[in-house]
C-alpha cells in the first residue's frame, strides 16, 4: 500500500485516479462470434462451448434431474444461509415498488406513471473458481419482483459439462426455470439474437470477464439494454481513532482478494490509525488462501491521511467508490455530504461482506467512477415506467390555449391543430 | 398510408417492424472532432462553429444582455403559456421524489436508499427551424428538481451568432445560467471532455440530428452517461367507433409533420373508422405548412384493422410505440394490458400535443422499440440512488453466520474473515 500524509489538494486528482488499463480491443472477436450465432444459432453455441469451455454438450438447457441432483449436493446449513439472504434481498427490493400517484397538474389534466416489468431479461453468471450464486440472488430476485415474464439465466459449464450446484440450487429456489449452459461472448450473443433454444431478451444483466464486458457493450448496438458499464471492484474506507483496525484491515482485504485489478483506498484522519491498519493487513494477509492475489491488489492501493472526516468524504466524492465504508462511530453525521458512491456501509459492524451477501441491498454496483452517473441495480433496473395522461374536456380547455401558442412558436402547426379542433368543438357545444 | 384488413398473425412481425435506415457511419467524423476538442478546447469550438454554423463567434457563453434582449422579444401570451407548462411539468416531476424508507431486513440490519442529483449534467437543445424551447423545459426542470449542481445548456447559434429568444427566455425562467452557443458533435465533445469555458459533465441529455446522436453514443466510451438511444419520433393510435375521426387524423398528422422519417401507425377495430380517418387526414393535410413533409411520412405509415381493442393493444405491445393514443371511450379498461409504450394518452381529449408541451409529463421518450427496455426521462434520469446500511452488533450476529457460510462456498475467505473477526469479538464480550 502506497501511503500519503496530508497530500496537497493539487495532488487529489492523481490520488483519486484509477490505474489505467490497456483495454484490449475485443470488438472484432465479439463481432465474429455474434455473426456465427446469428447464422448458426444453437449449433454455434455448441461449437463455441467446445472451443472455449472444453466440453461438447448434448443439451444447452439444464435439466430437472440436474437441478434435483444439485439440491442433494448443497448442505442444509448453506441452504438456510441462502434462504436468509434471499429473504432480506426480497424484503429490501420489494419496498422499492412504487405506488401509483395520480397528479392533477391542472384541473382536468390527470397524469401518472405505472411500472411494468421488462418482459425478457437475461442474467449472466460467470463461471470460474468462485461460483457466484450470490449474484444469482441479486439479479434474480428483483427480476421476479418486477414481474419480468421471461428470465433467462446463462452460465458456463465446467469441463464435465456441469454447472456448480449452488448456482442451480439458488436459481431454482427463486423460481428461475430457464437455465442454460453457455458462457462468455456466446452467451451474450445468444441473449442478444436468440437461437432455437435460447430466447432473445430486452436487457442483459450480470458481471463477467473482459470478453463478457465487451460483448455486452457491443450488444447495445443491436437494441439490447444492459445493466451498467463494468469495471474492477473497489472499496474506499474512511477510518479514524474510533475505528477497529483489524475490522478495517479485513474489509480492505475482502476487496483486495477479488483480483489483482481490485482497488482499495484507505483514508484516515491520523497517521497512527493508518499504521495500525497496515500492521493488521500484513498479519491477516499471511493466512489468506488468495494471499498472492490480494497482495498484488494492495500494491496498487493507497493509504492517505487527511485533515478531517469531512475532507475524507470530499475526497471520496471525487473518487466515487463502488463501496464506501465509514468505519467510524460518527458515520451517520456525514450521510448528507456523501454525493457519489454505489453503496455505503456505516459504522464498525457494517462490513462490505454484509452487503455482498445477505443484508438485503444489491451488490451489483457502479465501479470505475460510474457512481457519479449511475445507480446500482435495484427493482428499477428491471422495470420501465410508462407515463399515462387523461384530459377531460375541461382539462383540454384549461391547457389547450397554452399548447396552441407553444406549438405555433415552435412552428409545428399540426400539433396546434390537434388542440384547435377539440377546442372548437367544445366551444360550439357550450 | 398503407392499409391492411385483419392481417394474419404471421404478418404481425413485418407490420410491427420499423423502416430500416442506412445508418451512415459517422464514428470517424465524431472521433476527429472529439480529438480536436481534447487538444484545442475552446479554439476548436470556435473553429467548428465557423465551419458548421457559418458564424465566427467572439464568445461561447450567452451574455446577460442577450438574455434580457430575449425577454423583450417574447410575447406576454407566450410567456404565460410557457409558465403554465413549466408549472405543470414541475408539479408532475416533483411528485417523483422518493421518500427515504428505512427497511429493517433482519433485526439490527437497517438498509435504505437516498437520492442524490447527478452533479454535472449537459442539456443539448437542437437548433434548426423549430426552436425547441419545450425540450428546455422537459430537461431543465427535472434537472433543477433533482438538485444537479451544474446544468450546462448547449445549443447551436444561427448565422448571426444568436440563439432563438424562446430558448433563452425559457432557460432563464427555470434558472439555467450556463448557456453556450455550440451545437452538433462539437457541443457533445465539449460536454464530454470540458474546455476552458465549458465544464465537463457526467451525463448528457437531449435530442439531435444523426451527428449529435452518433456523438452521444461515442461519448459513452469516455465515461459519460446519456439519457437514452435516439430514433425518429412515432405514434400509434388505437381507434374504434367511439373515436372522433378528425381528432385522430390531427394526432396522426402532428406526428407526421416532425419529419419524413416519423412513423405513424393507426389501428382500428373496423374498416369504416379507418376510412373516415383517412378521409380526414387528406382534408387536414391540404392546409398544413409542413404538408410535403407530413405526406412523405404518411407514405411509410400503416392503417390496420384488427378484431378487437385487445388485439390492437397486443399489436402495440409488440411495436412498443413512443406515444400510444387510445382514442376510444373505454380507453382506461385497457391500461393493465399495456406493457410496452413510452407515454400513453387516454380518450378523445388527450392529444399527443398535450404531453408534448404542457400536461406535465415528459416528452423525452424511448423511440425505435426501446419502450421495451427503457423509460422516458423523469426525475430518476437526473439522480443516482445510493444504498446505505447500518448493522448493529445484534445485526451482524443475526446475519453473520449466513455470510460466513456463503462466502466460504464462494471461496472468498477474506469476505468470511471480515465477519468472523467481528463475531469473535462480540461472543468474547458476551
């Protein structure tokens, strides 16, 4: 961890910058794979899966037998844990439902919004070492609550042609029935164009490696929406003398273990706290299975002493972290000053892992500074809000003359005429 | 207008398709202009404005004198009309504010969301013949309500170096102070990168021609968010024997006059209504100033007779129109069946012009079928929702064991450890 003591304000811009990565241009690969999927459909999926996942599948869809088998492979304890998390996530996200409020903006002019679930959504769950069944909960539960009609889950099979049982158990628990063994660019292509087996969707959600990220970006050119732009995970912790150094160290490490490109920033109000936390990091690091990965991530990370918590929050707003932990006793006082962050954790007991798994908030959050302009995934991400309006004869009489004047000033005479005809009829009736 | 009587279901896919346009590849032009703006900043803006708008400006910012002058050029009647519209738009959008609801998902685990305005937003208002001061209201008012700190408005100057007074009057009325004379790709570039005069923003809103649209798309690669993908404006009207043919005709024409690529679809439950409306269209078309434009748009438009209003709504859901007018007396009965639409107008007095100008709903809506996966602009478009969580010692004890199990199953041991350390401390205290 690189440390800085009371850096000058003029250095903040460098200190809040993220490591620039060589973005490999993957667009050509994506267009090639997409092209094959458009023409060869399922056949292309089988071929790419053989090429990239080293397995020749006979069926893309996960069978009921496989789901039943998965249920037997998961311990009762883990099942209960998943159910607790699911229940909290459902409680938090169902409170995001919006009541219909009819607003009479002018007498006789009633306007309101109604929510509709996006009909067809695709959820991508990465494969690899860590089976992200928690992401299955985070995306599947709000999709269900939103009333999305078709929820399609894609995840890559392992070399034996299997999906991790925790992912299958979780998907089944929350009622996702359409689970397909396909990953990478080809999964995103299938969701974008549809094949004989996999239905085309309207919006694609979920994390993934650089190939998946590139494919999601390209998919947008074909009319599909995506959840948000993706980047490496990150946390910023603000600590003072009321923080518990070992907790802060543990929270920083739980971010660092995600990958070597994870970023971790520690802000403290005094040097002693900074040093105590660094000592704790080094101690805890020793016993971590993903030690080397975490150590690598820490090399790019920063520990900075600033003058006050206010200053730390100001720094954080410029950085706009995905996760912000205010690990101090007075955390709540600073809430109004927090402008840019994905998710905020207050006090010594609110560790990031809580939000990652089970507190109920969503863990799909804006990274890479996108907390400045994007929200994390919520029920809103799975719905559209349609505006409705009903004008009575009185309503059009009240606002009609204003519309006529404005339309005329914009030189849109047919717009004006649509009002004039109605007003004429009403005045002749009166 | 091409007409179809009870087409087969197998033809719906063709009938709900939009005319495919040759999308000219403008990316190279955009990257060239963006490159110049990154290096030459203001100087590039002056040069491009001279090149594309045929005027050599001495200052990019609209002066206070120009705003005072604009106020004198607008009639009192139009000012009152704009104020009425502004008041309705403000009323409707301020009702979209969300109260903070703290959800205790498990005893001791409190989670909630808070809204923050996006700090820096750019609003683009096109120039050309029709001065879109109405769009200034539609984007400026929710930006103000959201508490966006910096609202930057860009709009191209005319050959005399002036902005239309209605745009200046409207922007000033709603409190937008930073108005710049710059249009096209160069405006989007300035908002994306910032120059000496124009501040970089986090999100760009507003309609525009194909160059602006292409520039907004490219801007996303540089960390800027945009309101939504753009396409030609469109309306779908559902009419039956309770509709007033001349109103329906007027509504269809007010869409058609937007441009030759506007699309207009009329669905009726009987042939007689269809014919009556077509007769009315031809009559009204004759006296329109933008007659040729509207006539051209109508050539690509469709009038279709279907068996019932239910069937019309089903067709509309596949088409996913920007504007949907249910011009029949029983309109409200069909609301629950409407799944995909930007904004819906109910009954004979709810003309599209009402929503375009003054009813209070937003007129920035998803086109080109994007009503399937995007909402129109609302207060939500100008805010981010940040999740907060605070766990008490009881809270972490209640959900901690579940987090430990889940983190372990995902093989993320530092995530687990962040909880374990806290639980150990608490159990040793007990």
